[in-house]
């Protein structure tokens, strides 16, 4: 009889590692990338290795590009300088709500505000000719620290369902806002 030899743990680990590497290269192990991926295949290349007797398929994929939207999602208001409007949840025709914002403008600064149909382009001024908008004026109130407050009572009674842009800015001239304004979006159902 021949004596039984013990295999070295190092040799066993090495054999397992080589087996896994060969299976991965040959495509026998599912790495999960193709199961639920939205990636699109842009080309398959097959290479044969006559000495190894194995065909290897290489797939090149392109990650999906996120869709660009014409307008920002309902997030904290966008500011050009000094006014940040709090996010506004979806509203219903006829709703009344309080629009709030923070600003670095001094207390008692006169403001204009307007809610008008969204054109897909960020606003830079009020729309004097809009017949489908609501608006008004108000003043900045004293806050705490370096941040003052804006609080406006808004009645959406005149508006119809749709996507609207809300703009609040420092009053400059006759129904004009200066370069310090903020804006955000709201959907009216």
C-alpha cells in the first residue's frame, strides 16, 4: 500500500483560485452586471484561442445617460444672489399657502413676486403682460443672524392646472426686479 499524502492548504487555495479565475474568464460565473442593468451593448467581439480551445466573448457596454430636463425638480429655490425660496409642494387650483424664503437683503427691502406659467427657461424678470399669473409686493422681515425672512401669502385662485415658476426679487423701478432674485417651480393640479 502507498502511504496517503496530505495536500498542503496553500496548494488547495491556489487550485481554487485558479479554477475561479478560469471560470470567470470563460464567462461561467455570473457577475450580476447583465441581470438588471440598463446598460446597452455596443459591440461583441469573439476571440478564439486554438491552443486553449476556448472562445472568449468580450462585450463593450455604455452606461445610460441621464435624461436632461428643461427645468429643475422641486428643490430649494434657485438664487441669483441673495434670495432662496423654500421648496413648494404640489398645489391644487384655488389653494392658498404661505411662500417662504431666506435672504441676505436687509429688513424692510421692498420685493416684487410673481407666479407665472413655466416656459422652460429660467426667469430673469417679471412678466408684465401675463394675464395668467398672480403676484404682488412685500417687504423683507428681520430674521436671526445674517439671514432675513420673506413670507408671502399666495392665493392660486386665478390659475389653471399646470407647471408654474415662482420668482421673488428686490424691487427696482416700476414693476421691475433687480439682479437679486430667487425662483423655484410649483405644479398646480
